[in-house]
């Protein structure tokens, strides 16, 4: 087995050498990031009504809005009074409660929260958020990704198909749309 020194990544190699030259890929990604969108106005945010997770959700800092982010995605969620999200899991997440009062079930344990609080959701952990108040609860969520998810984000920015990253155990009660195509849990059974 031959090893490639990181200092040699930009040098030409024969096609039989592995791994392929990631230096060129890195340069392409960095060039793409230089042309990223920088600002999104609140009036431009597209809310998804009655998605699988909450009554309303919005991708904010996301490739779908012209940003070239690949390390984290930032979005908003809004849970109606006395409503809840669907039970689901994904990579780790950081959640800031902007407005409202409620609780989350993480690994079958209850955590009460209110405006100004932060939640950390460990990776690959089923969780669900509940609004206990008479007004809508709003949260800002940041989902960073491990290497594989960052690669998936890069692939998505290059218009490659990356479906199947979300583990959906059940949908929000208001959701009436189609079921997601494939879950990793289902793939493991095949």
C-alpha cells in the first residue's frame, strides 16, 4: 500500500494511484464558496407549510437559497399552540428557542424549554418537540454534519442526488403529504 503525502496532493500522479487528487476538488469547492450568497432578507424566506416535522419550517442558510455552505445548515421551525413535531433523528443539532414554551423528548427523556434556552440533540437520536403554550413556538436550528454529511452537502451543491439522510419515525399530525422515499432504517432491512 502506498501513502500520499498531503504536500503532494497538488502534484500530478498516475491514474492508478489512490486516492484521487482531492486538491483540485478542494480548489473547485473554495472557488464556488467565494461566489456564495451572503444575505437573505426575512421577506425572501420560503416557509414550508405543514412539513413532515412542524406546522411551518424554513431553510435559511442553505444551498437551496443560493448559499454554498457545506458544514452547517440553518433553518427555522414553528410549532403551533399545543402542537408537536414528528418523531425523527438525524445528525447532531443545536436548537435555540426564539419564542414560546414547551418540551422535547430526547432519547425518551423529557426536557422543558422556553424562549432563550438552547437544546443539543445528539447524533442519531430520536427526538420530538412539543409546544406547551397558547402561542406558536419558534426555534432556530443548526445542523452541522460529520464528514459524510459534509460530503453529501458538497454533492448536493454539485446537483447530485442526496436523498435519504433523514430518519423519520413518524410525521407531525398536520402533515398530509407523501411519505419520504427511503429511510436508512428500511435500507438496513433489505
